[in-house]
C-alpha cells in the first residue's frame, strides 16, 4: 500500500538542531549492549573534537536498559540509566533518540513514540527497518523529523546514504553482496582451513563473531533483513525479509567448498536483488562465485555490497559490517547529519515513500547455472547416465566430474554444473532421478553467480 502523502498543514516544522557553538544536542539512548556501549565510548573519545563540525556539543541525557543491576563494561554516571521508556521518550530535552535495542517490538512502538514527540531518530535495528521502514519514514515525514538508519545494513560501510544521496541521479539495476560477517567468517575458515561447518562455527563463537544462538546468521534471516532494506532503497521494492527467498549455509559441507575451488569458485552467502523488465528478483543463498570476481576475495568477517548503476557504473563498497566501533561510526555519521540539519535527497525520499513499489519475485524464478553434488552408485557410465537423465528433463550440463567418497565403496559423488535453467526444472529432474535410482542421494544444489 502506498504511504499517504501528508497535507501541508499536517507537516510539523522540522526540529531545528544546528544552534551554534556552545549549544548542546541531547541524545536519549535506547539500549546499552554491544552497539550502545560502542557508541558511548566513541562519543566520549570524539565528542569534543566533533563539536566544531556539528556546531554544537552532543550530550547523552538518558539510557534505557532492561536491567539496572547488570554488570556493564562501561561505567556511566549515576542516574543516566533507566528502565522506564518514558524517561527517554517523554523527556522534552531529548532531541535525538538513538535506538540500539534491536528486535521488532517494542522498538517499533518506541521509534513511533519518539517521532510523534517531535524527536529525530537514529537506529541500527535492521529488523524494525526491514519490516516497518515505510511506515516509520512516512510518519517521520508527517511530523517533520528525520529517521536515519545507516548502521542497520552493513555496520561501518556507508551504503544507505550513498544510495539515497550520492547515487540519487542513477538508476540502480542490481545490488548484491555479502552482508553477514559471521557466515563469511565461517565459509572463509571452511575454505582456507578445510574445517567442517560445525568446527568453523564453534571457532567463530569462541572469538565472539557468532552468538550462542547463531540461527539468525546461519539461516540467512539477518542477511534477508539487510537485503530487504537495500531492495527498498536501491530498487524501490518493498519486500519484507520474511518474504525474501532464503537459504542459509547449514546444508554446506567442506567438500562443497573443495569441489567449488577445483572448479574455480569460492562459496559465499549472497544477498542479491536485480531489476529485470520492471520486476525485482531477490534472494539470500549460498552461491558459487567466480574466484576472479572482487566479491569472492572478500574474506573473514568483512562485508561487501556491489551496486550496478547507469551513470556511475559498477561500485563496490567493502569494510567491517559489524562490531562496536564500525557501527558507532555509522551511528555518529547519522547523528552528525541530523544535528547539522542535512537531509537525504528529496528525489530518493519521494521514490522510497510515494512511488508505486516495484513488482517483486524470487531470485529462483530467474534462470541460472547450478552446481549439483549427487551420490550415485559406483559403476561404469555413471557420469554419462547422470548427464543423459538430466538432459531428458531439459537440464543441459556444461561440466561433470566424479570423486570417490572416503570409506564408501559402493557409491561415488558426481559433481555437475548445469547450463542456465530454472531451479524448478532442476528439482523436478533430481526427484525423478532419485525415484528411478539414478541418484542415491542429493548432496547439494547451489546457484552459480555470474561475474
Ligand atoms: N552487534 C553488532 O555488531 C551490530 C552491528 C550493526 C547493527 N546492530 C544492531 O544493533 C542493535 C543492537 O545490537 P547489540 O548487539 O548492541 O544488542 P545487545 O548487545 O543485545 O544490546 C541490546 C541492549 O538493549 C537493551 N534492551 C533490549 N530490549 C530492551 C527492552 N525491551 N527494554 C529496554 N532495554 C532493552 C538491553 O538491555 P540490558 O543491557 O539491560 O539487557 C541491551 O542494553 C540490533 O538491532 C542489531 O541488529 C548490531
């Protein structure tokens, strides 16, 4: 549904913040976990040095947490912490609410309350922006305040402001990238050290790169939230994270990364969307990425976002997608902009808020090459059999090889790369081959990314 364009007399006067030297801008912080603490540290370290750039001094007036008795890494002044949201949202002296609590609720309600109280909002919360971004932006427009969310997509990498401001004159045709550092670390360790997924995950957890419950990372939901935001900003498609085609990395085995390397590919968890004839196709999925492409070389916890534009050409943004300092960098950029009264492009704002959203579909509705790892009986003609059966179902192949499996004498593994085809045709072919006994087990089916 289109956001309702506010009538002129409903638009509140923007809250004026750039008030000259000596004036202070008051921040109400919602949350003091990894990101909130990182922001407080950065403000403490940089506050006075930023003053000349902003024309005023930034002061943290109150910090909302759940538990006042929790041991905190950073000591804050007595009386700063509160568990009562109204101490922040209802305080007329708070100019900017910085939401770094995370999650969908009550973050949404607090953000809307802040906007309705005439406060600007800066958030790092991808879930709330992915699911309610349009409503939040429309409400902010109506109340004449700014809502900024640079930190919600790729931590320290500037991507929201470039898309909305610096690339405002461009048509973006596709956007794709690696937007989850935890899974990129796991895949890098599997590829470089020959670890199995569980071993690489345990290592990521011991280093603090993965949560005790890593589901949002390894199942691709975190990446889907970020892709949802990128789809809206870059391609004008409002597709909720829950409606994005999503495959995680849990089905990957070390052998997939080894076979991919033999074929000249890395495996990365891609978040990708492209506009084809007015329809935006999107998905999060592990894919074989040509080794010579820039994105294949983005390793460890790093993130990267590649944008195809008509005027500026292809652009690659890369850097640290999470962590307290990189995220504080993005939050502070938003705070500085809001304080200075800098608005993002009105063209972009119009596109995001009022243009008819683009039609959306799943990336699997587009043809692609597929990598198939299949267990078959160890007998002569196994490669020819598999290729012929695939062809019978309309799936042509460009490459096939077989590998023996350790401690298994009666079966081998066949790896096939198809020519461009739709996924449902591949799936039909495989299930019929499984029924006929040509294939004993389907090991994996992965998309092959174009360069
Ligand atoms: N971690 C990163 O590197 C990173 C990077 C980019 C974006 N983000 C996003 O930033 C947000 C915060 O992440 P985080 O890693 O800092 O989370 P976190 O460490 O779990 O911290 C959450 C903070 O919010 C408070 N909180 C949560 N729910 C609350 C509620 N209902 N009422 C009051 N306080 C509440 C918690 O209070 P207590 O301390 O009392 O428990 C805690 O201080 C998330 O949206 C995340 O996706 C994180």
